[in-house]
């Protein structure tokens, strides 16, 4: 099942600040997550959210809604240059 990807406004702003070369890795990750959101992610039961890494220094936090087949990106963290 394919999942639609939704972005919180803050996460979109963070995505747009990621360097172009790392953004390619982010796009690749999101393509993978949209078809298999649990394969690449790690579940945090305490916060009911998932995380997955991209590139060498990036992380995405997201939730999965099975009923609506939606993956919602909460945050994008990039600690590189």
C-alpha cells in the first residue's frame, strides 16, 4: 500500500533548509517510506512516532496513520554543514 506524505509547516521549513546534496537522500528516504514506512524506521513507543535517518547526518520524525494511509512528517533534522 502506498502512503501519502503530508508535511507539517515547520517540517517543510526544515526540509527547505537541508543542503541540496542531502535533500536528494531525503527524497530517496521518503520514496522508501511512502511504500514501507516501518521498514526503514524505528518506532518510539513513548512518543508514538517513528524516526529514520538519511544521508550521513539527517533524521526525519514522522507518524503513520494506517486508516488514511498517510505518513506525516513532523520534523527534519540536519546537523551537517
